[in-house]
């Protein structure tokens, strides 16, 4: 009987590759979600900066402001310099690569907008309350449909 040389058999190598493949398949959704989370957080931060500005705008300016470039430095830093997109809520942006007007929909007593980052996993919607208890207040991430994710 010839002496056995040290090494791995083909079965052992295939078994290790199968286990590594299962681990990779299990971790992939977690890794992709972790990569999109900072972009979603940037969009939420932008939305909160707009809400903070618009809360005081009627007191200081006498009206709501629709154009982001006319808003405070905080809004510009949170939105324009980070690549976050802002669209009026009635624009119905449904894809992450949509071009937006970088504006907020305003009336004399309400304002509303959508905010998202093109590399994020969805958008946040804000509608200011108009006496009704309904409305979205940046509390829910509306995810892009699966075929629209980049």
C-alpha cells in the first residue's frame, strides 16, 4: 500500500465551498442593507432640516419657502451638498434615478415633500398636518419596488 500524501480530498473541498456559498447567500441582504443605510439616514436628516426650517419660516418670513436654495445653510448642507433629492409630494417620484426640482410643495398654510438619496433604498414623505390627524411625518421609509433598485 503506497503512503498517503497529506492534503484535502475533492469531497472536502467541495463541502467547504458549499458552506461558504451558503454563508455568502445568507449575509448578502445584510451587507447590501448596510450599504444603503447611510444614504437613507442622509435623506432623513435632510427632511428633518427642511421641517425645522419650515416650522419657523411663517414666523420669520411670513410664508413657507418652496425653493431649497432659499432655505437656511443647515438645509443646504443637509440636502444639496450630500446628494439628497427633494421633490414636491405631488410629484410621485417612484424611481431612485428620477430628476427632481429640489423644491417643496407649499400653500399658505401647509407644505409637503418627498426626500430620498438615489443610492438609498427608498424615500421619505412629509405632509404637514392641516387639521386632520392623518399625514406622513418622515416616520416611514417607502421602499422602491425591487425592479427599480439600482
